[in-house]
C-alpha cells in the first residue's frame, strides 16, 4: 500500500477512534469482500436487454433531475460536459 494511502486510512481510523484491525477481523472482512457478487444487476433490470437497461438508467436519472446527454461515439464524451 502506498504511503499516501496508508496516511489516509490512518486518518479515517483516527476519526473513528480506532486503530488497525486485528488479523482475524481483517481476514474475515477480506473473505466477505471476496465472496461478494460482482456486477450485480438489480431485479428491475434483469429482464431488459442492454438498450432497455440504458433507457431505465436514463429514466431514473432524470427522475432525480440529473442531466443525460447522448453522444454518437466514445470520442465525443470529453466535450459533452463542456457544453
């Protein structure tokens, strides 16, 4: 782990009023993280194809007043937020 990252974690631990985890607790948490399913798709989207999931994402984003911009290619992504 980098020195900077270790300082950040130490500051977080300090703010929580605790020190480093003991090795048993650390091993338990690492096992829990390793067992977590990756790329979980919520039930509301399991029956949708990719286009349907994109449309669902857009609809949900706009419900919370997010702005969604579609671009024609990945190359156009950097300039979209500037507009």
